[in-house]
């Protein structure tokens, strides 16, 4: 049976880091629910190639409604981590050992949630030091899976590996 995946996203996300994983998840029979501050609005990727219609407001969902969390990169995670509701939402998935998929700048939200200490992970090179300060053992690899829960990748060219390992965790 398909899993229900929460995707926290806002404007200026990295287009392909949302569209390609979301399509892979949906093709495998899973449901991706886009969550932002405002239900019904449309957010636009930083390359203006993709738009996402927001399914739910962060105020109307709880982590218990979902099987996994997906955090696309771009400038979206940095904006979301300024909002305590998104930080608490992400922290809950990590604390409950539910699958979390974060690519590129996605781990920024997990840094703010203080959930990366002692973990192996990767992310975009510009946040490597931030991740290390957060207690991560940073791996410069296309995909890093930690504890059978956390899947991280660095950038758009890593998406095939990111999708493969994320789907493995969902099955």
C-alpha cells in the first residue's frame, strides 16, 4: 500500500529537486502532500520551471497524518526554518524515526530542528560547515542513508540515487 509523504515547500525551491522525487514517489504508488503556510496557494521554483499547488496549511496537519517527510532544496528550506511550526514538524519525524528525505539545502531545516547530531549525512557544499557544526559526519557522496531513516543528497545530479534510496526506505 502506498505511503503518505509530507512535503514542506515554499517559493524558490529547486525545481527538479521537487518535481523528480515527487514524480518518482507518485509513480511508485505513494501520495505527496505539499504543505506550506497557506493552503491553496501556488509556489514557484527558483528556476521558474515548476509550480506547486499547496495541498495543506501547516496549521491543519500533524506528523501523525504522514508516513515520511520530504524536504526539497533551493531557498525554500532556509525560509521554512525561520517558522517554528515547520521546525517542530520536521523534528517530530526525526524523533519518531519516520523516513526523512532531504536534498541539497533541505538539511537546513533539520539543523534548525537540532536533529542531526551524531548522524551521517550530506547536503549542498555551501552548508557543509553548518552541518558539521550541527554534529553531522558529513559525507561528500551522491546519497547518504543513515539509520534506515534519513536519506540526504547534495544537488540535482544526485536525484536518481536520492530517489532510489528514498523509495527503498518507503518499501
